[in-house]
C-alpha cells in the first residue's frame, strides 16, 4: 500500500535537492543499466501519487520486480 508521504519537487538529483531522493521508474532503470546503482549502494521503495509503499523493497538487481503501478522510486543510499 502506498501510504508513506514522499517529499520531492524534482527527480534525478542524486541527493542534491530538497526532500527525498526520488527518480522516475525510467530514470532509476537507466541508472541501474549504466551501473550507477548496485545492490551494495542501498535500496528504494516504489512510489505512486507521492506516497511510498514501504512493504516493497526495490533493489537494482530486481528492477524487473518494480510494481507496474509505480511511477517513481524513492532511494535510500547506504
């Protein structure tokens, strides 16, 4: 369930903006494909309507398991 509020105005800023570190699903996949994010780096949660589902953990090695209804990923770097 998407219940946890996520705060962001822009995406793809890698910790340089105000609020949470958020990527569109496409941006997240692109970062994984080029090796910018690996499992060792951290984890994320899927986001929809600016709310995260904390029951689902997103790892770079499992981008194929991102829920179809997710629009963004909130990322937590180690």
